[in-house]
C-alpha cells in the first residue's frame, strides 16, 4: 500500500508524523507533503519528519487563501500523479481532498473542528472515512454530508497521541504564565489582526495582582507584532523561534489560550488552563470545561484574575493534575484507532 499524508499545521505534524511512523513500520510506503508555514516547517525539522514542501500558507484574507489553495492543488496533483497513492489522509486539507477525489483515490479525514466550516464543507463530503473524538457528536459532522457509518470515533482527544509519545514530565516554574494568541488568520476567525488590545488589558491586570508573575507569549506568526507588550511590561517575554510546544508547556504554572490545540495540550498535561477563545466554545473546549480542566473566561480582566488565582492556589494545581492524569490513563490512543482502520481497509 502507498499512503499519502498531507500536513498543514504543527498539530498535524505531531499526529500525522506518528501515524506515518506506524504505517512505515508495517511496510506501507508513506509520502508526506506539507505547506511552507513558519511554525510548521520548523516543527517538522525538530521532529525529524521528512516532508516534501508543496505550496504555501495563504495568509489572512480570502483572496490570498483562494490563490494559495489553487496553486497548491495543481502542485499536489502533479505530486500525487507521480506517487500514485492508494490512500490519502489529511486533517481537512482542501487541496489533498480535492486532488484525491479528482484522481479517484480514497481520502480519509481526521478532524476535531466542525466549527471550521469552510474546510469542512470542502473536505468532509468527499472523504470516505472521518476520524474524530467522541466528544464531538456525529450529528455535528452529518450536516457536512457524511453518513454516520463513515464516522469512526475514538475515546480521546487528539493531543493524547503526542503527549504520550513525547512523555512530558511537568517541571513548572513558579509564576510562569504561557500565553498563546488567537489564530487570527484562520478562515473560521479572520479577525483582521492580532489581539494586542486583549493582551494589554490582560497583562496590565495580571501584573497588578501578581507583580511577581512572568508571561511568555508564543506568537503564531510574526513575533514583532507583540514587541510593544515587551516594552510596556518588564515581565513579558516574546518567543522568537519555533520550539517544541510540549517541552515549553512543561515549564508553565498556568496557561492562557486564545485558540484550541495548545489549550487542550496544556489541560491534558495538568496545567491550570484559562480559555479566552474569541468565538463560541468548541465541542473540545466544552468537554475540557465539563471535566474540570479548563475555565472559559473571555473577558481580559476576569481572565487575568482567574490566572492570578490559579498561580496562588497549589491545591487547584494538584487537583487539575490528578484529573489530567486519570484522563490520560483511560483514553484511547487515536493513532491506534486510525492505524487499525487503515490496515483493515
């Protein structure tokens, strides 16, 4: 069998990289493609994942996204024609799904983001199978035109796969808050810019309450966007290079997320986590709130107050750690579920 895996984001590199390793170990011929995107290309290097770079990230406006997608579709079509895969696998990659469909190749989709309407509409209807966490009801996917029988669920969240694989050992630094800004250029947000206003208000209130706290911001795009915060607040650092996010989260005493994946990673690692996601809560976020691993506080001042309380409450940190440990011990490995389904045809 020949399997083609298309990778678009750091999260996908973590998960599809592990899947590729499992498939290769079973004699499957695997080819990985990826797009040029700062965080992704650097993480591929860090993880030692060999991938052919095809096309680019489309940026933050609809026309540039469309243009980049059209260019990438043609390039991937040429690649797939040469490689001749039996199966294509992606996290709702519109270009991979479209090329696979056009060449008569089966496409398996993995996704935990039914809120990503644009890519879901372009990929789910032409996918033979969809793999998704049980925390997302099948009805959330059926509206995109896939039958219930084609949806395979696993009793886990996606980050379980790589958290276990890379065996993080929490070593928190007292008072360190790691902050992940929003995915401002994603099609499901397209806010039109960074969230500097939110972070100014958040950090101002946090340092009023905890002058000893330190904040480390992990930019998604250009670190220069956040340098004003470093000039304004002496206890703020901006990460300039791309690093292994799991290794970095080990150091956090608290985490504040304006997106999804890193919030789930932090929560499952037992780090007190505050979600300030700037849209309606996702199914994954609702699940993490329900089990007691995440607090949703969209207001910047209230989020700062919740973060300050978390920093000063060792018993809360211990409780979150126990919940996360119990969940990790009982959840399935998503890679196992996907791998077995692929080999069984």
